């Protein structure tokens, strides 16, 4: 397992283990790679009781109640998978998680638009739906589209779902942030980027990013160099930068990304705010 690879490396290189003592102690007690991705005790608070999550179905789509609203998932997911994935999503947004999007300060900040790129189930947008005037959900995986349409049906007048990718050039199946902002006259947006290693390309195609995005939440764990290169790119626009807490292990990268190499631990998220 990947966790064993990480532990073995630091046993053989104890001089490099000092910054990750807490994480490595936790890894010793992890029993699988999914648990090892977030090597901190807050994981247990969410995942030990995930089987208690109630799952309903409507028009063939499973749903759970999230903050008093229905959050839908793909039709082919069974109830056990829905329970597990939902609690995992909640765990990722624990304040101590390296994948946590929002700080208390960002929750209090006023945005007119949310651009959620790589939205998957759309949980972030569901939480913020009453605080913004418009929402743009960008998701290229067709499996999520029926679930997104069901979740956001009560707000269909303010939500636009785009089955596209984000990149540095406009093309048939994709769009640049520059074009998106111009096409929909976007201003004062909160932009979230979790697009499986293509965050750098999206920023390269952003144009005058501060002209329409007041804050950017950018995942930095997909590639080993992302924490440096993406924070540098965002910093060049004049944003104030900070990272989420702690580190994470990218245990199962898609085939098009390099396998993780030492030091293995990566920063999860860069927050850039004007």
C-alpha cells in the first residue's frame, strides 16, 4: 500500500522526517490508503460512524440531507457508497483539513458569483447558494450532471451548469476563464479550482483574473510542484496568499499524472484573496 511506501521511506531517511512527525505517527495507525490521505485524528470524527447517514432516493437518484437540503449523487451509486462518500466530503471540509476551502473570514466576505470548477457533487455551491447572486458549476464528468440538476433544481434561475473543461485556450469541449468571465459578465467572484492537475492551465487562461475573481481557492496537491508554481502564479496577480492547514498524501493519482515521489506530503490548497 502507498502508506507503507511512505513509512518505509522515512524509516530509511529519518533526517527528513522531522517536519512530518505528527503525520507519520498517524500513518502508523492507518489501515488503508484512503485513511492515509489525511493523516490526522479529525478523520475519525467523520468516518467511524458513516454508516448512520440516511440515504433517500428520488427519480432513481440517491440523496442525503446536507445542512437541511438534498444533495444528490449518481444513480449507479449504492447506499453504502453514498454514505461513505458523503462523510468523506464532510471530513475534507473540517477546519483542520488541508482540503478545507473556506475560512471563517471567507465565509463572511461578500461575493456576487461563485465559479465552482471541478464541482463534482456541488456541495460547496449548495452551502453558499443563498449568499451569491449567480453560480457557475463546471464539471466535465457526465455522471454528475443528473445529480447536479436535481440538487440545484430549486435554484435553477441562478445556477448555470457547464459540461466543459477549463484550460489555457478555448476549444470545442473547453473554455478559458477569460472567456467565461466575459461571456457572462462576471465580477466579484469566488473561484474554486479543483480540476485534477489542470489548475495551472486554467490560471494561464484566466486573463485579468483580479478583474472578476476577488478570491481564488486553488487545489495544489495534484502535482508535486503545484504548491510553488500555482501560488507564484496567483501571487503575480497581487493576491494575498495563504495555504490550508497541514498536508495530505495524494495516494491514487490518475494515470496521466506522475506517481508521487519523496517527500510525498503536499500542501492541499492555496487561498488567494484581494
